[in-house]
């Protein structure tokens, strides 16, 4: 399988615990993940590792489902997923760490293409990587804004 690797991160104006809720909670994650339209937990485990789910992605009027499970979990710091769909296999790891009164979110992703996309990626790999990177950058900026808004809302309640 052809493989695409991405590594990125962003500094957030919220506590590491608050930042982690944006990747740990599927309802909150949908607010910043652009193409995720639905997540359903199929089986939840007590330690979270092994929890299975289905995620629906919609892009350009087309949709696809990815079946996945949590492959690594450390409360308030690490969550990793393995997802498989018709077009690709994805392993993604989110790491949250403290940073000067805020938090740093780092993302590592490995994407392996399947079927016709696999063949196309041989020629279009750089284009796929650029598009995926742009979408991820947009999502991270959206997440950064949500953290700022949440901080303002939280302070205004006091």
C-alpha cells in the first residue's frame, strides 16, 4: 500500500485537560473536524483501548464510512485510533502536553491507500498530501478558535 505520513501540531490557549476533551470526545471533535458528519460508538471498553466505532466522512457530496478502534490511550495526554475504510487505512495519534499555561496538540498520521485511490496516489501523492495538509491546518485553526471561545465563555461565567 502507498503510504502518506503527516506530522503537525498547534499551540492552544486552554489547559491540557480542556484540549484533550476536543480529541477524546467524539461530539466535541466533530465541531472542528471538517468532514466528520457522524460518529457512533459500537462497543466501549473500560480502559478505552479497544473501543470500537464507526465514523462517517462527507466530502464534495460523497460519503464514506470508516470502522475504527482506539489503539492507545493515556487520560488527558494521548489517544490514538486505527481506522479502515473502502479507500484507505489510517493510524492517527493525538498527543496533548502542557505549554506555558496552555497546551500543545501534536498529531501524527499514517494513511495507506486502497483500491483505485492507491493507483492514483502513485501519481497524485504530492497533491493528496497537500490537500490533506490544508484540511488539517484548517481544522487546527478551527480548534484553536474553539479553545479561545471556550476560554472566554468560561471566564465570563465567573
